[in-house]
């Protein structure tokens, strides 16, 4: 009987050490997941959209954060329009080659 109890104690000790080691091995994985989750929030772009109307020659966005900017200008017919942009501090102006003949959606994506 003493041997059986000793065997059980040995198995219990081995199991306990195994659980401790699993926790130690899991820590770097947990840290990496946490770090990755925080980075995903950082790279989520800011999207700003404004409507441009017939005869408009420009659209002005204010309080635009710093970053790499992508601009899309699409009119109500689904055509992408030519434009130019200028930035002064936190203000971006999207100008069109000529007054608009159709309404258009102007979208800024900032990373």
C-alpha cells in the first residue's frame, strides 16, 4: 500500500510540474497575442467622407490627422474624377479640374 501512495504522490508531483511548465510556456504566446491586438488598433485607418455637389470646385476637410492619405472621388455615376489636394496644417482641400456636373463622394483614408 505504501508503494501505491508513493506512486500516486510521484504522479501528482509530475502532473503539478507539468502544469507549471505549461503556464510558463504559454506566457510568451499570451504576450504576443496581446501585443498584436494592440497593433491592429494602431493600423486601423481613419476614414473621412464628404459630399460634393453640382458646381462645386472643391471640398475642404478640417481636423484631419497626420498620416499617409489616400483620396477617392467618385461621382454619382460611379466615375472616378481627377482632383488635386493641398494640405495646410490639419486642413485638406480636394479641388476638382472643373465645376462638378454631378454630385460626388469624396473619401479620405488616413493611415
